[in-house]
């Protein structure tokens, strides 16, 4: 990852679009990442979401399938 990657546009989705993607695929067909802090995650998260705090994300990109769509919140 280079510094330029931090300025690249990313697709955003509405909650309805995310729900549609999740409803149309099996959970193993997409990555669902919760990038909040552990305390926030413990207070509640989407079923199947994997906790990877935003500050750790760049160093943990190899932990999930890059070929799958990734939803991060």
C-alpha cells in the first residue's frame, strides 16, 4: 500500500444497498468488517462482522479475501 492509496476514491453504499448485497449473497461470499474500536464492537455489531480497528486495517489486509466484495463500517 502506498500513500496514494489513502487518496483513492472508494465506493460508498446506502444502508439499503448494503442490506441488498448481504441478502443476495451467502456470508462467505463477502467480507464484513467492523472498523470501530473494540468497546464499540462489544456494544453491538452486525452479525458476522469481523473486528479490525481502522488503525490496524492497513497491516491486516491479508487476513481477508481481496477477491470478495468488502463492506467496512
